[in-house]
C-alpha cells in the first residue's frame, strides 16, 4: 500500500491535468455538434449536446470553399516539409562532419537567426516576393519555410551522434560524401527528421500572419485565413466556426498519431538498416 499510494496520487494528478488540457478541445467539439435549435450560450453551460447534429459541418462545406482552403494548406505544408528536410539535412551534414574554416562562426550566425522575430523580416521578405513576382502565389508561402535554423541545428546535433565507424564503412564500400549523407546519415537521423517534419507541418499549417500579408486572392487562401473569414462574417454562427476549427485540428492529430511510433532514438540501428 505504501508503494501504491504515491503512484495512485500521481495517476490522479495526471488525469486531472489531462482533463484540464482537454476541456477546451472537448468544448469545441461539443459546440460544433450542437443542433441549430440548441442555445450554445445557455447558463450553466452544457458540455454535451442535447441533440447531436452534423448540420454545422454540412453547412461549413456547402456554404464555404473549405475544400479549396484545405488543399492549399496541404500543398503548402507538404512542400515546406519536403524542402526543410532536404535543405536542412544537406546543410547540417558539412557542419557536423566536415572540417573547414569558419564552421563555428557559420553555425553561430545561423542559430542566432532564431532570436530574430518574423515581424522584423516580414517587410523585406514581402518586398523580395513582390520583386520576384511571387505575390499571390502559393510558392511565396513555401519559400520562407523552405529552411529553418531550428531544423539545421536539430539535424546537425543528430548527425554528430552517428558513429564515425558507419561513415568509414560506407567509404570503404565506395560511397561518396553524398552517398554517406543519403545511406548513413539520413537513416540514422530518422527520428529527428520525423520530429522536424512534424514541427514544420504544424507551423506552416497554422501560419496566419504571412499568408494574410502576401495573399489577396481568396482562391489561394489557406485554412487559417478561411477560418478568419468565417469568424468575421456578418451572419456569424459559432457552431460553424467551431466545426471549422475541429476540421483544422484533425490533420495535425492524424499526422501525430501516424508518425509518433517512428520517433525512436535508435541512430546506429537505423543507419545499419539503411
């Protein structure tokens, strides 16, 4: 009993904390499922809908181009993830393995850019996109997310943990530097690559400020901009807003549930398999 009591108290605290964190999400789902005749502002508030209905979801897709917003967000997020994984891993490899003058300075300067708020570079970035003729294009949303200092630093630290013997074995087998990067480093850094992909996807999927600045064409709006259009309409229905928010959360949750089993720190084993 003396051993079980602390564990039971710890479990209860974790359950209470989980309920505290999940309550806003449950309230959001409940609001989206309440029927048109149900008062969502009733006092005291009702967590569970009296008459569950998918009417808000039906009207969300029928009265709004939500499918277009979803496709735009999916395209931009997927391209940003692919670009980040490619460019960050290519830049991280020489910073982790090659010896050259100024390597530490380059790394320090890259990492220092994490401290610069996006609002500082937003106007120069906007002018650059205008000069390149990329304003009102999805490509303008991808370029700022194509490589990040966080991703470069994360993958560099991951590459540093790969045993050098694996590189030497690959070199004996005739691999070039590019071959070592692809056949040794990439499989070894699988967990960190998936982590980076999730961070980039979530950040790009939920980005609101930059699409708001660079896009004017409603056909190119991403999901956050589309939801903002819902919440600013004259005929505001919080059920539809809640339904849109639930729809925006589902891809992120699905991605996490799909990839979480791959986030396992087993660098040398993955490299040998690769």
